[in-house]
C-alpha cells in the first residue's frame, strides 16, 4: 500500500485520484441538472477546497459565477472549534442561488458559522457541496446537499487538504497511520 511521510508522520493511501474523480463527475452531473437555468454563485472555501473547486468547475459547463472566502478552524490535526475569517465575501449574495464548495466536513463548525452568516444576506437558496464527510465526527447540524466520499474519523491529507501547510498538492488522499 502506498505511503507518504509529511512532517515526520506516516500516511497511507485511502482513496486514489480516479476514485475521487468519479465522485466529482457524479456531483457535477447533480449540480448541472439542478442549476442549469439558475446562474448559481459558487463560494469556495479556501484553502482546502481549491482542488475540488477546480475539478468541479471544469465539468459544469453551465452559466455560473465563482468567488472565494478564506476561513480556518483547524490547528494541527484537531478542529479548534473557533472559526477565523481571513477574508470575506466580495459581493452581495442577496437573491442569488448559492452553492458553497467545501473540501471536508469534520465537526461542521466551519460551515455552521458560515451558513449562519450567509443566511443574514437573504440568498434565494443555499446549498453545500463537500468532497469528504467525517460522518462520525459531526457536532453541528450541517449536512451536505452534494457529497463525495464518507471517511472514517481520521486525519487525512491530499486533494487540497493539509497537515500544517503540507500535503495539499497530492492528487490522492492519505489517512494518518496510527
Ligand atoms: P470543521 O469545522 O470541524 O467541520 O472542519 C472543517 C475544516 O477543517 C475543513 O474545511 C478543513 O480545512 C479542515 N479539516 C477537517 N478535517 C481535516 C482533515 O482530516 N485533514 C485536513 N484538514 C481537515
Ligand atoms: Mg476547509
């Protein structure tokens, strides 16, 4: 089984790039069907969602708009529970059909915070696309409308996700070995 070392920790392959790609294709089909006449606004949560966002956007082929927001809640391998906003929305979302693109839902703290803030701006609708979901780690009432892969409650890297800044660039996803 393929393994990599990041910051002196060992990680083993969990999902390879083609397994991830199949999920992105399925999600793109679902989104296309639902949004083709709605000119949606996608809001991608940096940094982690950059790779998922890029792969997804290339497959959509519908009229749409994309912007980025930077939030963080993670410290090392743990959710800190506190969400920091590093830079915010650059436009109004009032009356828009909004789809948030997130890399992974862990405790749900990040999305819970962000969804509450967006609701105040009265979007026409608001849905969430998340590539990975740690189903057993959820502490807040957030469920993705478009979901890629369920994963165990273990720390992962790759496909945009990092461990203290490293590992985002891998096209496959790796879980911590313990
Ligand atoms: P939550 O707020 O607890 O749901 O955590 C979500 C955010 O923490 C995600 O947007 C990721 O950026 C980061 N995160 C959660 N789990 C992992 C992981 O296993 N590896 C790397 N980053 C993670
Ligand atoms: Mg993130």
